[in-house]
C-alpha cells in the first residue's frame, strides 16, 4: 500500500488552495568550526523522547562537528511557544510543522527555510507525495515524518463485554453508545480542555456533510459559506444531546496522564476516542505497564446518511519538521537523515504511528494501525485538520466555537459566524 493517492488529494485541499506568495530566506550559513542545532519536538516521555535522543546521537556520530540539542515541548504548548520564538527572532533551528495554513502563514512571514533542491534524492523518492503536504507555491518547506489519518480507536474488550460492534453510521454509533452506557461503560472519551480534540468531532461531521467541492471552496476563502457547515454543527448538537462523552469532558486533557481522554481508553475507563494515527503510542505510554493496549481496535468515522461527503473520505494530516530561516545549513542534513529508511522505521516504532516514507511502511504491525493504513489507502481523499488548514487565527476561532457548543454556551450558527468573522479579520 502506498500513500500517494491520498496525500496528493490532501495537499490539493490543504496547501494548493492556501498557497501564499511570501518571502523566504536562503538559510543561515555555517561558520568555521562546530555547529549547534536546536530541535523542538513534542514528545516528553517514553519511547518517543528516546527516539529523538537516539537520532541526535546517531547523527552526531556521523557529523562530529555538529551538536544536536533536543528540547521537549508539550504538544498543546508547541504552536504558541513556537510562534512567540519566531516573532522574537530566536526560534529553534529545527521545529515541528504540520503543513496547511499554519505553515503557509510562517512561510509568508519569511520565518522558515526554503528546502527546494536541498532534499536528498533518496528522501524525495521515499517520501513521494508526502512532501506535497509541506509544499507551498511549488517550494518545499518541511520534511514529513508521519502520516496521521483519523478515526475512532476503541477497546475490543469493552465492546465484547457490551456485545457491540464498530458503527458504520452515526445512527449506529448512537445505538452503540446507548448499549455501552446500559452496561455501565463510558462510551467516548474527549479531552475538551485542550479544545482541538473536541473540535475534531465537528471536523468529521463536516467531512461527512460537506462535498469535496465545498471543502475546497472553504480552503480557498477560509470561510464557511456552504450550508453544509451549519448542518455539521446541527448534527454535532444532536449527537451531544445523546450524552456520549465522559463525565467532566470539558475539563479533561487529551494526552497528559491517566485521567486524560487517551488515559481513559488506555485504562479501559472509556470505550472509544476519536484521534489520529499517533494515538496508539500515546495510549501505550498511559497503560499501567506502559505497554501497547493489546485489545486496541480502530474504525473509520461513521457515515451520515444523506450527507454530501464522499463515503470513505478521511480527516488526516502529516507531522513533519522544518528549518528556521536562519538555521545553519546542517539543518537540512539533519532532516535528510531523519528521512532515511532506518530512521523512519525507528520513528514509526517509537511513536507507534504510520511513517511518511513508503519504504518504511512494512514496519507497521499494530493491528489498529494496519486498519488505519488499509482505510487510508482506499480513501477517495483526505482533508487536513481544519484548524491546520485555515491557519492559527481562523483555526483557533473554530476550535473555541466548537467547545462553546459542547459547553452549552454556543450554537451551530455561532460556529459558522466565528469562522467567517475570523476570516474577515484576516
């Protein structure tokens, strides 16, 4: 199975329609003598953090004049801290990037290095169209390391205990939730304290209600003009009324500790969680023995009968890394190193996720991730996370409006209005 068909569609929605004509520097020049590269990455514990330490050590062994300093930044803090550092002109040399409007905004501000012509031939071949998720106006500004389709992860043991099966439609999901609750099992964990996990429920309802054309139009305008966006909010409001989420979900974090939404699934305190393909690794770090959850399963976000979205379409994204515009040229060498087959296999194993490299996909053996990969390879198109697609300002307004709806302080109309107002402000 290859990623090219789906990521090309993702790039068309996430990057092509949002491409900004901005300036970019040529990159900092290395001086004579030793060079230090600072790296900001979002793994703070376990195998993920160990991967970065090992990768840095391996690169330094091959490049004795380079020192790689890896710093761990909590995922939910990354965007804000990075923007502050970029604006202050004191950014890390290597930083996490997710493509879409967020990356386009940084490119437009001239804060990221143009990697066009600097990616090694081996990396270009291995990453294939994964690189397109980090391509803006025909220029490359990042190296993908993982592809991250989204769906519902679940405990097969809890499903078996309640006598339910994965749902194919939203109506079926409501029935599954009711049966789980009757069995004394919390159906779905949501970490709404961090906003984006709750907002992803709206994203996926929109994916089912909106046609690909409506998605493309919104990507161009960063505004919600089609009525499908309102229908998505109405669907979400009806779904919330069935009380599918864990008690206290509005104050539950997503990935920090056993009480987080991922922790609830990891400890079988909830049956399901809507998340991307990084979730098996997060869940494994939160089980009592810090080992993979043996009964972890996965199924696609259910369809909506009568929705305009193409059946099988998915939400997704790509995690990658970019170089600060003033980083030394050794930054490019480091990114090319991370794209090698050995490093991609090590990355996928450490994070229990899907590697961006086609050459490394054979390392995926986790049953849940194999299910993700199968659905991903067959998806007609993949739409980038909406907060990433629209950039930080519009994306944040969208996420806050969705949480307001879940908290009973908003409405479907308010979601549409919040996005359109933020888009109008530029």
